[in-house]
């Protein structure tokens, strides 16, 4: 029913997506389909890698890790209509306004992976002065600078 | 203290933008340039109309109205790099997450004016379940439905 | 897009719960199972009735209504370990602290349905002075008083 | 359980303050002393009147009303060091930033009673653009305008 | 200005509770009674120990430390109707939703001291995805895992 | 695009203020006037020094640094009506209530520079228990104690 183009990353993830898409049209997706779809979305965002924050949750909170994968990544981020770039820009804007710095950093990294430019992310942060005031904007700017430095040190252009 | 030029209609707005952009490169924009640029941005977003919430502020808070026009609309929303559509989607995402319902409604209306579809706005609202939880998402959805009904009654498609 | 079974009344709800619980241990619950479980949880909380706020969302936001039913009510509120009373008290405490008044009212009503006493709810609200300050606590108290008056007028003891 | 003295009018309030202050230095203030001190503070702020929001709470939440009087008004607002004007300006700044509109209105009214000028309150609201963004500042400005109109209609200068 | 009795150990705490409760019915509790009741509540929650965060406040903020003891612990947490377990679960739910991580950790520790199980606390945290979104829930989960590790290292079962 | 004059020291700052105020009454202030006014305000607050947080922003976010200087410091903090002391007390109250600890610390330092006493700042923090609850107040108290210690170590009285 839902076709999602450009799945690059692990073969298992692609396979799982085929399973999720390929069932008979009247069948309801099972929970394992939802988890597979969420895994695939996450690897699309995260350059084919597992997400360390998510994996660290599994020891004590396997059901929360499953909710992130099945619901947040699978049901929500896996939907059509918006492209991934727009969704990540929206997430960065919301997390910056709410002061959720570690999550803003993760999703700003996803945005860069998807081709959003550093200059575009800086503009999103600048909007935060209007949405939520200067302290939130300054902290979001500091978080973005941290991310830029980390990616420069890791050898990326940013 | 500050004189604010009355600029009415899109023609004057376009003229103001030309003035704001067309000055000699080494001149600093004056405050009246900034206000003119903000006016122009606002009319671009609001289908050439004045913004009633903003105008109502002028009686008691002329300096706040000027800050909205000069800073928020002129300095921030008037910047290049991001297109207006992306900026409004970011604003809707942030205001939905923060629970700023009247402001989300205004900016969702701007987004529709700029060609963002109702379906795209619904997806932005859906993201709010992840960013800020279900109450914030449900209230944003209710706000968006109100906007859709108001625009239907005003004769628009939405 | 998604077919949602119309489940009306407590008998069908109980049936759905049995279906959700009683499947073979190695089978993954399908999305329709999750929705059925969420429906059943909601009717347990809401004295066998449909929830008007939720139903009103379906026109414009069927996927959000499904997320509330399938994820929030089914996956989260439908879990074991905590009993329903404790879960509703936790929800009232959180919504009071966050200032989510309409949601606090709904969940305080669920709590009363489950046998939590008005006096207990008042004490939860009183805690809010410590958690989040006096304005949030006063608004939560006002919301609770509104709920008590509405239920008295509807003929209940509260 | 707790008896609350009915104190009506400024004379009784002043008397209560003398009682609260004038006890022997080594005696601990009793709860009724604290309530009396809070009553006196409130009447000082509220032009000798009872506070309707507070009185409405007493039916269902007598212990919360006592906490407001004994703790918030008595222990906190009744302390020395800061003068009442400064304390109300701080309260208006904090409530504006937090979006607690009804409470901002009450305390802005107290500030006017104490001689803070409307122009000073407008400046405090303007600061909110920096502290918490433009939506919070605009709503605080709207709240302040409502208060000004109400007081004008009630025959005051503002 | 205020003398605070040094109450050490559970025996003295129990004694203080008896004093606080056992006075003649028509006497108003004095401030020293309130502080003693708060001390006793705190030691009941904290396995008979003083609370380090609270003690560290005394140097610069003795009146805030007294407010925590006299008001928050004495007046609020010391009330009847709710049992201590329920009150701590409500506090954990509220602090998780608000993102008050250090306070969530302290009160989750109190809950464990009172016999609430780690599995129950995990479920309270899971509710946070609904109340306040996934970032708040993930941070609350991380905080709870930190607490579990600290208590394991301190030799407790959790 | 925007040239920012390097203004070093109080003499130049005072000069800039004279320029900003002393222009012909019908001339609009240019952006460089606004930046100069903001610089001057900042140095008045910060004992004649540059603000390190602000300077660190310039590398990646020159337009945000300019907005802080031109808008927040120049347009907002540079206004008349309120004196600097009152404005800093309002900022400390708002930042304490919002939980913006680093910003509360900066502005509490400005307040001390302007002659607000440590005892007055402690009282502002104490108000936070009413505005926003005990966790926010406790964190604000901890932040203020950090500031006091840092200034003691730097050789100041506080």
C-alpha cells in the first residue's frame, strides 16, 4: 500500500520493508511489520546505522524502544505526504522551541544526512527567537555548533 | 517616537521591498526600511491583507507592534536561504508543540496561502504526538480543523 | 484507508479484549487487534461509552484518532503491571502539572468511573503546588470543580 | 480542621499584621498567625478587598485556599527585603513568560494598586519577547489591555 | 530567625509525628510543629536519612529549605487521604512529564524505598510518551536507569 | 553583509550611546545605530566587558549575535521607563520560572553589577516556588549559589 523509495542501508531492513509492503492488500500490518518499517525509516535517516540512544534504552525499557521504532519511526515518520527533509526540519524547529537539545541534535544530524544544508538549519534555529525567545534560540544555536564541530572532527564536511 | 509609514496594498509593499533591497550596498538599513520590509513580508504571507491581531496591538503597544513588524517579520522571516513555505511549516510545528494555538492558526493560514496543502499541515500536526505528546497534538488538530471550517465558510476550498 | 471495526458496547469490547489476549503466543498482534484493544480500554475507562473528543477527531484526522486508540489506549494504557486506577491518578498528576486542562478533566472523570474518590483527586491536585506552582494547581482545582458540578448536574453523586 | 478567622476590612488586616509581627520574639508563629498575615498581605495588594478567585476555591479546596493564604501570601509575599512593587513586577514578568494569563492579570492589577504605572507594566511585557518569544509577549500584551479596559470601565484611571 | 530542631533518626521522627498529630484538637500547629512533621515525612520517604539536596540549600537559602520542609513535605506530603506510594507515583509522573530529572530521580528513589517496584516505575515513565511526548519519556527512562545502576552499585536489589 | 563596529571599552560605549540618542529627531536609527546602542547597554550591564556567550555565537551565527545586540539589548533593554535594576530583577524572575539556568545566572550577575543585593536576588528566587513550583525554585537557588561562589573566588564580595 505504502511505497517508500530509496531504501539504502541494510539488506535486512530492505527485506523487512518488502515484507511490510508485500502482504495481501486486505491484511492488517502486524506489530513485527511496524517494527520493521520503523527500523527501515531510522536507518534511512541515520545513514544506515543503528541509533545508539535507542539501543541503550533496550536493556531496561524494551517496550519503550519498541514504541519508538513501531510508533514514532514506523507509524509517524514512515507516513507518506511529507518528504523526509521537511519532516526533519519540522522536528528541529519543534525540538529547538521546546528546549529538547539532545533530540534536536539527533534530528539535525538526520537532516544533514538527507541533504539539508547547515545554513538552512541555522535559519530554522534563528526562527526560534520568535517562537520561544532568545534563551531557547541561543541554546539551539550552541547545540547546532556542537553538532557541526563533531561532524567536522569525524571527517565530514559538516 | 517612531513614525511608521502606512503602506497599503501589494503594490506599495512590492515598492517597499525594492526600496529595502535596492539601497546602496554600504548603507545600513534604517528602522523605517526594516518596518517596510516586515510589512511586505506580512502581506506576502497574508494574501495582501493587514494582520488583525497585529493591528489590535498598536493602540496600547506600538513598540511591540513595531518589534513584530521590524524584527520578527522583517529581520527574521524576511531573511533569504529558507523559502516561505518551509518557514511556515517550521512555525506550525513549533507552535503546535508549544501549545500556542492562536499563533499556530495564523501561521497555518499563511502556509495555506502559500500553497501548502491541508494534508501536509495535518502531517505536521501528527508529528506533534512524538515531539510533545498527545494532548498538544489533539489541540493542534482541533485548531487546524477550526481553520479549515472557517476558510470553507469564507468560500475558499480550505 | 484503514478499516476500523465498529465495536459498540461493552460486550463487544470484552470480546475484543479476549481476542487481543487470547491469540496464539507466537503471533504478532495486527493493527486491527491493537485498535480493538484500545477501544476496549477506552470503554472500560469511559463507562462503556465512546469518547466524544476522540470521535470528533476522526473527520479530519483519522490517522491521529487511530494513533490514540491503537497506541495511547491500546499499547500504553492497555499494558499490565499498573492497575487502571494508578494509571489515571498518574495521568491526572501529569496533566495538572502540564496545564492540559481538558485532558486532565477527561482522565479525572475516568478516575471517578474507576472508583477513585473526589477527595483523592483533590489531593493529587494539591500536589501540583509543589510540582509546578500555584497557578497550575489553582487551574487544576478549578477544572476539577467544573467536573464535579457537571457530574452532579448529570445526576451522579459526583 | 483548621479554623480560619474571618477578617474583614483593612482595619482588621492591619490589626492582624500587628499580631503577626508583635508576638514575643521566641514564639513560633502558629498556622492561624500565618493565615492572618497572608490575609493582610492580600488585602494590601487588592485594595482592601477579598480576592474572588481565592474565595471561589474554598468550597471544594479549603486546604488549597489555606495554602495560598498561609504559604504563598503569608510566608512568601509577606517576607521583608523586597518591597511589594518589585515583587509584583517580578510576578508579572514570570507569569507573562509562563503564559499564566489569569494570574498575570491579577498581579498586574495588584501592581497598579501599588502605584506601578501602566507604562511600566507594558515595558515588563515587552521584555517577554526576549525571555519567552513573541506569542507569549503578544498574549501578555492582550491580557494587559483587557485589564486596562476593565479598570477604565470600572471608573479608574487604569 | 527560625530555630530548626535537629531531629536525627527514625525514632525522633516518629516522636515528632506523634507530637504533630497528638496536640490538643483546638490548638493551631506552630511553625516548629510543621517543620517537625515535614522532617518526619522526609525521613519516612528517604529511609531515615537526611536529604542531601535539601541540606545543601540551607547555607544560602534557609527560608527555602524551611519552605520545603514545612510546606512541601509537612503541609502537602504530610496530608492524609493518599498513601505515600500513590503520592510518589503521582510525583514521578508529573516530574517526568515536566522534565524535572533530578527531582524525578529523588522521588523515584522514595517510591522504591516504599515498595513500589522498578517495573511499576517503568510503566509510569512509559505513560509519559502520551502525556508529554517521546523526548520527555526517553529522558525519564534514562534517569530511571541511572537510578537503578546507582542503587545496584550501592548494594541494593534496586 | 552587516559591518559591526568594534567598540571597545566604556568610553566608546558611552560615545555610541550619545550617537544613538543624539541624532536629529526626524532621522531613523540605522542598524549600526541599533547595534551600537545594544553594545553600550551590554557593557553597562556587564561591567564594561564583552559577554563571552554572545561572542562565542558569532562564528556560526553572526545574524543571531546581531539580533541579540540590536534587538534584545538595543531595542528592548535599551528602552527608557524601567531602570536597569528593575529590568534585571524581572529577567531573573522570568528565567528562574522558565528554568533557563545559564541565562538566569548571566542576568543575576548583571543585577549584582548594578547594585541589586544577593539578599534581594534570593527573595526573587523564593517567589519561584509560587510561580512555577519547588523544582524550578530549587534549581534557581542552586544556580544563584554557584554564581555567588564564582564571584567570591574571583575576589568580589559577591
